[in-house]
């Protein structure tokens, strides 16, 4: 089953990499781009495939499956395992994941879930899917800093093109991976 999933994911990645984007890009001040870094635009379909590749290649965790996909409030929700969800928010929701550029991705966790121990590992793969150049040590630091900055409502960044945010609610918490485009 893992081999079939890997072959399907590889096919999606190969197909999607060849597709271009002709949209007009907003200009950001050059110093902001240098300070925070940036990543290339990616579609929802490609980033979910990259996340799944990280999960399947490096763990025994469940990848995001279309069998457990729903849409809610202009976002895509994947049930990963009981109490843990991957949410993909496109810049502009159209219902076509193959063309929508990702704004940010969220790991949504129900508090006191029996699977809460998997959160750090899932976050590692979510961050690496968004920027594979970020090291495990940087990931640990970003997650700690995001949690510490949560009360002030700020996100954290290490200059590699993504911000990490943390939101704590009464019955859930969320880690956010926000993509920064040039």
C-alpha cells in the first residue's frame, strides 16, 4: 500500500511541477524579503503531496488521504488520525486544489486526544514540506518560540520563508505554517 501511495504522490508531484503560474505578484520591500525569506508559490495539491512524502518516507504515521478530506469554510480538512487534522488554506478558494496557491497550513489538534504524542512529528513533516532546508534543530526552536509568542499573537520566523504560529483555544490548539511569498 505504501508503494502505491508513493507512486501516486510521485506522479502528482511530477505533473504539478511542470505547471506554471501566470498571476501578477505583489511587490514586497526588498529588506522585508531578505529579513524573513520567501518560498516559491505552491499549489495545495503539491504541498499535500510533499507532506505525504515526508510522512511516508520517514515514519509510520498516517498521511493525508482524500478518503478523509472535507471542505469547510474555504479550506481543506484532512483527518490524519483521531483528534489531529491537517488544514490547507489557499490564498483564494476555488475548489480546485491543483490550481490554488497555499496561503497557510494548520495542524489542528483536539486537546486530550489519545494521539497528541504525534503532534511534534507531524509538525516536523509539515514544516519540511513547506521548506525542506529547515533543520530538525530549527524546527524544535521554531515550535518552542511559536508557543512562547502565542500570548502576544505573534508568529516566529528564522529567515527561511515561513512563519510559525500557535493558537491555543479551549478545546483545541493549532500550529500554523504561513508561507511568505516574494
